[in-house]
C-alpha cells in the first residue's frame, strides 16, 4: 500500500513540473497567445511583449530599494523568461520550414534580444540565480541567431514566391 502511494505521488508530480511554464502566465496572457495562434507575425510579437513584461519586472526589482526575497524573484523571472523564449524559439522553428510570413516581426525580435541581454546581465552575481541567468542568455543568443538567419531566408523565399494579391501577407494563408 505504501509503495502504491509513493508511485501515485511520483506519477502525479511529473506532469505538474512539466506544466510549470504555463503556471507563470496569467489568464490574459494565455488568451493573447491563443488569439494570435493563426497569424504568425502577431504571435511572435505577443511573445516579445510577454518577455518584455518579465524583463521590465526584473529591472524594477533592481531599480527600487532591496527587499527580502529579491534573489528568488529574480530566479523565478529568469526561469519564466527562459520558458517563454524557448516557446518562441519553438514557434520560429515551426514557422521557418512552413514559410510563414514573419518578416515584419523578425527585426523587432532581433532588436528585443539586444535589450533583453543587457537587462539580464544587469543584476549583480548571485548564486541563487546565476545558472538561470546563464540559461536565459543562451536562449537569447539562440533566438537572435535564429531570427537573424530567418530574416535572410524569408527575404529570399518571398522574393522568389511573392504572396498573391488576394492572399494576406501576414501568414494566415498557411494553416498550422
């Protein structure tokens, strides 16, 4: 009986850990992501906005007088940042081969990665969040590389395959 209870606890706790990134999103943020699902360009910009909000909160933590728990809050924000950035990167990986038109969002994303990297490097070194900061910076680097490469790929693709006049250029003509 005791072993069955332990196995049940372990079985239930694994999915909870996997759901953690969604737990850091508000209902409004989840709704924004859902609403932008069919327009690739909009979806990229929603992710940029959500990540910007985490970065702004991080900057506010260090702009104000120190309060207890700041290091844990920093760790949590960096973890949320990395989860959102990874999800955005997964979306980019999906959009590239499908030739979803995200030409308008990509330069904004590259610009945002510069802003994010600067903000994430700002807090002083601390053992409680240094690993999370390193992961966030690696994710930013991956996003910047992916977006920069996609800018050239998208320019070439859409020069060779211009969208038809009656086909919206925002990417909704290519269903997921």
